[in-house]
């Protein structure tokens, strides 16, 4: 079996292995509030930072640039939200969860 130290060490390694990918993923995207920028500024931020989460209201949308960089199980679509001037923005490179994807069906 092993000593209590070995069991604790193994459990710590397992926990780190499971938590690191989710922490790395969340740290990679820049969070932007849609009400703080204009449509053109948000578009420019997405192009410069490549991975951006745009908050609008209670939720938000994830954007990847270039558009072909959406992850497995995600589809490219258009996202609509209002900017700081109240103008309706429509950006065409949002990555959204694709429930019909092979990767999301067991």
C-alpha cells in the first residue's frame, strides 16, 4: 500500500493534475466589459489578444481570433450585444458550445 506520506503526496499530485488545465484555460482569456468600450474598440481588443471573454449583462460570449481557432466541441457564430454608447454590436467570431458536436455527445 504505502505510507501516509506517499498517499498524501499522490493525492496532491492528482489534484494538481486535475486543476491545472482548468486554471490555465481561465487565465488565458482576457475579460472585457462590453459597456466600457465601443464596438470597434472591442473588435480591436479581440484581434490583439486572440482569446477574449466579453461580458454583457449577466453572461457573455467567448471570442477567438482568428475565427478558425474555436476549440473542439465549439462552433463559430455571431454574437450580439450593446456597447458603451448603446449601439448594437454584431461580431461574427464568437465560439459557442455546440451541443450537436461529436465531442459533446457521449
